[in-house]
């Protein structure tokens, strides 16, 4: 019985530990720039990100098919789909995750530290905005200075996290049921 | 940063000189027209980054020479890009593709104030 209790506690603890890292994805396309007007945008891209504490890790990604050469890329916020916002963090120079000068390319992985007060926003509010889908990635090009492709950053539930939590909860439930049956 | 009032149609002007294209990464305070970054791009091109406020139109101008005049010196400015007003804040990256100028000055005009 004690062994089961310890195992359940370990599974739940592991689940909580995994859950402290949250995964995000940004699917960039031209449709999300539609409210900015101007025909002729082309291209798409995808970026994966992970948040641990105040560190946002750019995992990997790529973009391609742009009509113009990349001039800059940023994380903007807070803004819902269909609205724009000022820059919060650079992904292009000097950050170096996205290189300027091409119409396609890979996104270099690395860590971005979220800083309290950036854009006049507290760190707590930044984290809240990020996890509620109010940040977006925008790639600017020579033909579209306000951005050619854009992707809202959305939270991705970790299947492993859910599975571990479910397993831990299942073990705890089974243990309780057996204890009740024994009584 | 120099701030100049100039006429009725252009209410606020920010002038940034680029000598040697030194870049500084400083984001502007909201509401103050400001060129954030001027940086070299590809071969002899220049990128000019700036934030835009909601409901304001922006024009980036370039000056390549100053000519003597009765007032002292007059700068000759030409438009590079015009950004129409939008209903939200944003960020714009303009490209100066004039490849032949070793020294350029840029300014950002905002309408209305």
C-alpha cells in the first residue's frame, strides 16, 4: 500500500514538473495579415517555443515562399488576431533567431529571457498574455514593411504531461478504491 | 534626437543622422515619434525601424545634402516610404535602396500630432 502511495506521489510530482514547461506553436501565414491590407503577400512558416519560468526557448522552425527579402522579425503583443501591437522582443538581429536577407530559411534555436517591464508590461502580465494567446510573431520583408506573414503564438498541451498526470491520478484513484473496498 | 515643429500638415518630426550606419537598439516610448534602429542591410541598403501609433500616418524622409541658403543651410529631403494610419499600434521596417550614398540622414514625420 505504501509503495502504491509513493508511486502515485512520484507520478503526480513528475507531471507537475513536466507541466512547468509549456509548449507553444506559431503558424505563420498571410491570412493573419489580412487586416493590414495590401495584396500580394505570400509565404508561410512555423515556429515552436517552450516557456520555462521566464525563459522562452525558440526550439526550431522555418519559413519559406516570401515575396520579399526578410528585413526583421519580432514578437509583438498584446494583440488578438486581427489587431496589431508594438514590438516586445526581437527575433532577428540582434537576437539572431531569424536571419535577415532571404525569402526562406530556418529559425535558429536559442533562449530568450523575458524581462520585467518590457513594453511597459510586468513579467507576470507578459506571461499571462503569452499563455492566453495575445502574442504573435511577425516577419517583415522588403515588400511588406509592416509584416508579410504572421502567426499568433498559441499554447500546445503537452501530451506527455497530460499522460503522466492522468497516470498519477489513476494510481491514486485505484488506491483509494481498493482502500474503500478493504474497509 | 531632434524634434522640430514644421508647418500644419506635418506636426512632429524626428531627425536621425546616419554616419557610418551605427545602430542603437532602443525602443521608443509610446506616443513619441522615434526611429528605433538604422542599420545596414545586404549590400549598401539601409533599414529604418520605427513604431507606429494608432491613427497616425508616418513618412520616412532621406536627406543626402545640405545647401547654403539665406537662412544658413537648407536640407533637401525626399520621401522614402509612407505608412498610412491604422487603427492600432504597430512596427514598420522601411528600406532605403539607394545604394550610392555614403552618408544619409533620415527623419520620421507624423501626422497628426
